[in-house]
C-alpha cells in the first residue's frame, strides 16, 4: 500500500497509467474509491493519481486541522514525490474548491483544472444545511449514519457501495468534521479572475441547486468550458462514461 509521509502524517495514494497526470480530490467522508471508474478508464490514456485526504480512508489521522491550504500542500508534496512538474487537478464537490485553491497557490504546478459539481463558496441555505448536518453528525460520533448515507448517495452498484463503506469506516470523524466545517468558510470569489488556467466545469442537469455555482464560475473564470451531464450531483459514479469522455477531450485539446 503506497504511503507518503507528509509532515508526520501518512498519506495513502494510488497511481495508474502513463501520460499526462491527472490528480483527483474527493469530498468529506468519501475517499479515493469514489474515482474508481475514472481510474479504470482514464488510466488507459493518462497517469491517474488518487489519494485519501488526511484522516480519510487509508490515510492517517492528521493532528493539523484539515484546511484547503493543508490539502493543497499535501498534493504538491505528492507531485514532488512522484517527480511530476505539472498536472491537471480535478475535484468533485468540495474537492472542486480545493482545485481552485491549488491553482491560486501553485499555478506553475498545474496544467489546468477540472471541477465536477463544485463551488467557489457556499452560498445557498440548502447546501449550508447539508454541510452543517455533516458537521453535527461527525461531532456526535454518528459515523455509521454518515458512512451509509454518503456511500448510498454516491454508489451506483452494490459492489461499489460496499467498497465505499469499508473505506469510510477507516476514516477519523475529527478530520471529517474539520473538512466539512472548513468548506462553510471558504470563499475565493474575489480571486477567480486571477486564474488563467484552462478549466473544465461539469455539472448535472438535475442538480439544479448547483447551477448558480456553474453560472458564477463560468462568468468569472477567464478560461473555462461549461458542460452538463444528464444526472444529479454524483457525476463521477453515476455519469462516469460521460464525464470520462469530457475529461479525455478536455485534456487532449490542451496538450
């Protein structure tokens, strides 16, 4: 099991394939297994890199609180460890916010960004309530409830559901709570026009509450492409074929 020491914490990662590197970033509680279908398909064309954020899945509990700055620093260390100078950075949901933070922090280490069902800040009551519930359940020690709910919502097959549950059970609720809570505080809207990397934005047609975030990013990011899939929020698993095709076309067109 490949592990990287990042300032006293062990980070689990997985690398498959050769070619242009793409790093995938997962939301709270979920782990790198959420990108199983991207790993299987895209690794035939690219070097696909997944990892478990500190305190999630097979990565060790972090004594340092989970912030986007910390995750971005870990990604940079992982790229340096793999001797990768530049990569596409791809994030799902809150992972999309981390993509933006990476592009702002380490612009010279990125080829571009891919944001799936993501946002630059939390700006609606519905999403704020959902994330706040995650904070409350984590603080209450309700790991089983969180694990089953998030895994059920994202899995499209029983086999994947079981893998998601098994990975989530390894996670530490303290770091999960920190990740959830930080996502309520993050806001990079006033810096979006400083990001000149090519960015692919992918959203679900049925994920209507996130269309405001798609519109905002499409308007404020100088160099982006906005695409939609015929699904809800959980695009990496429930619209994998469409998503993978979009990622292939995007990366190949900017090589």
